[in-house]
C-alpha cells in the first residue's frame, strides 16, 4: 500500500452501472449483456465530475457492457476488466422479476433462496473475496459493477456473510465508499 494518504487504511469506491431497460423494470440481469438506456448514459456522465478529483491506484470494471460503458462515460475508459465483478448469476431467473418468481416460490429472495441453474451465495462470495483482497493491496480502488454483486462485495468488505448484502439498497448510477475507521472496515458513504 502506498504511504500515508489514508491513515485508517485502504478505500474501495463502488459504482453501480447506469440504468438499463431491465434494471428500470426490476428484471434480474446477470449474463444478459444489455446496453444503458439514454437516462442511464446521462446519469453515468454525471458521475464523472464527482470522481475526477479523486486519485485511484486501480480502476476495475465488470466485463458487462452496462458496467464498462458507465466507466467510460464517467471518464474511466481504461478501466481494467475483472471477471470477478460480474453480477450474481440468476440462472433460470434471468430476465424475470422477484414478483414473477414469487408466484411459484413464495417469499423468494436472492439472499435467502437458491436460483436454479445460477450461482450459490458461496460461489459469489469466493469471487468477491478476491476483489476485496485485491483492493486492500492498494490505497484507493474504484470498481464499476452491479447491484447484487456490489452488495455482496460490501458485506465481504465489512467481514460479514454475503446475505448481509440485503441491508444495502443500491440504486443505479450511484457512488459508495468503503474504507476503515481505525482498524475496522467501515461504510464511509452509501448510495450517493
């Protein structure tokens, strides 16, 4: 870690991608590679001025175009693709809403129930633990990714199980900051 800019420890800045048609409509989107809507592109551009004056040692993005395009429009076209940042794979629930799933699985939530053909919480945890480990080796890291993957990433940064991500509502085109207070991992800013 480089010296001194963060007396309490490293920071991880997380940006959820801009709006897509499916994120707007509440459809689970993991592997489907949707573009941003025009509103999503505008909001991504507006992230730029909030990030320009911040110095990052490392900038990472999910390989999905919605995350890469958000990074590009925010001024980080050279962000490094990291496959560990992809969204939680929803399997058979790809493209459908929670309400639709609950018609056959009452009370379903990605946090508490399996997604047939998709990833388990343990699989998502393993991927995002690698991102946490990588980020903690730098002073300040910026990542562009997805709603559920970033909520799991936040839980893991805070040394909590993946399902604690359910407490961190995360809107599109937002900036959140994870860091430390003294020796403890902490939430510094959320859904801003």
